[in-house]
């Protein structure tokens, strides 16, 4: 008796999901237009659409200048810039303050 009741309780959510899925409309107007704004923004940022085909965007340079550029870029992460403590501006010996 309890086993039959448990099966009926488990069956109710499955039947409800099956019945509710019939109420869904596919595709909705929102789904049909989904992603168009992003695709339009990407296309508007492309300067030369045929760049891969014609090779006009390829820049030629020698290996020495490219290597020095990469080295400078990598060294820029090694240098630690000293930070100034802005919290103690105006705090100190009190010079210039009248007693």
C-alpha cells in the first residue's frame, strides 16, 4: 500500500512537467533575435572585412626589432614602481602651524 502511494507521488511531478511543456512556444521572438546585437557590434568594429584574404594587414619587420619589443614588454612586469603613501600628506611635525 505504501509502495503504491510512493509511486503515485513520484509520478505526479513527471506528469505535471509533461503537461506544462505543452504550453511552451518555440522559438520565442526573444530567442530568434538572441545574439544579434553582439554580432552587429563585432562586425562594426572590423575595419577590413577581407583582411585575411588579401593580406594587406600583415606588417613586415625584422626579427631584431620584434625581439627587442618583446623583451621591453616582458621587462615592464619586472620593474616594481614604488608607491607613495598618500595617507600621511599634511601629517607630520606640524611645521608652519601657529601655536
